[in-house]
């Protein structure tokens, strides 16, 4: 995804499919040696329904403008709705999702109840996993279930803490998953009417290509977090620091020129 960086010029980058919007990146003509008053990643509105995010890359200020297509608007609306659903232990569909997560995680072990000491084996804080969903809601359960079914080998490897030199006090797997969902929600900033980051604009383009972009990004984030954990030789008390470095890594990868889909992210290759 290259850009011709001539002063005050703009080159449109074709969309990946007819259904997705085109992206245009524009050089603002600001000299890289000038004041940093035009802060990178500071958003502005260009017009109704058209957002523009300015950012600094390779010494140049650029901006990306994304006009939401109907499919983007629909998928964003659906995703934002998912993010607002609280886990409700009285709902049969939520109970079913919890049982499905257990079955995908421990296929050969019978679950004795939705409140059971067994849940601690998965890395929940207590006998009742529903109390741990408060931070990120039902979507965090959906993310874990998607991970378990889509990348079962990676899911089981992280669950069982296989590979690398492990700490004596490891992060609890399931609770870490809820925190990762919450971190991604904050990073993408989807609830804001006006986008404040270039990462959000990039993600919306990816969402137009794949309705499961959020869930795929979650899976990438989980393996990146575990890799960071091992590289830092971290312990549980350093989990928040690892989460911050995980977010920074995801943002860097999402902003790479040749990353047009979640599957293009370098860390996606870790998944199996």
C-alpha cells in the first residue's frame, strides 16, 4: 500500500473488493522539521460521514480518510452492539455459550455445573466465571470461544502454558482473555463518534473485508501477549505492563503498509 508523497498531493488506494470503501492518504505538506503542533494521530472531520485521521510516518504527516460504506456501517453497528451486551447468567444462550467454551476447552471432561471448582482449571478467579465478565461483557466469552474453535492448537498451548520458560506465578488464562478483549476495545475506540486514532480507521477497513476481524485480532493479541510474557520473563504482577507492550505491538503491526487484513499481520503466523 504505497503512497506518493508529493506536497499537497493525494493518491487513492483501491479497495480490496467492490463492497469496501477506498482509502486516500494525503500528504499535508507539513515539513517534517516543523513544529509538532499537528500531533500525529489527531483526527479531524472532513465532512458528514467522512472521517480523516492525521498521523506522522517516515518523517511525513499524512492522513487517511474513510467514508463508511453500508456494509461497514452495518458491521460496525453489529460489533458495537456485541460490545454493549453484559454477561447474564440467567440467559439460556449465555449459559449455552459458557458450556460450549468448557466443551471446547476440555472435550474429555464433563462439566458438573455452571458454578463449580472446575472453572478454576481454565483460569477463572473463582467457582463462578460469570463474575469475571464484568470488565468486558459477553463479547469476551465469545472471543474465548472463537479462539478455542478456530485455533485450537494455539488455544490449548496457551491454556496449558506450553513452551518457553514459565514463571512460578503465571497469568490466569481465562481472566487474561477478558483483559485482552477490554484492551482491544480501548485500542480501537469504536464507541467514539469521532475517531481519535489511525488504528481505528485501519480496522474499519478490515472489518469491511471480514466480519470476524475483531475476533481474529483477539486471537492475534492473545498469542502476542504470551510471546511478550515469555520474552520479558514476566510474573503475574507485571501482567499490566505486558498488556501495554502487547497493545503497542498490535498498533505497530496494524499500521504496516502491507497489512490490509488481520491475516497480513506478522504475528498472525504464530497462530495454529
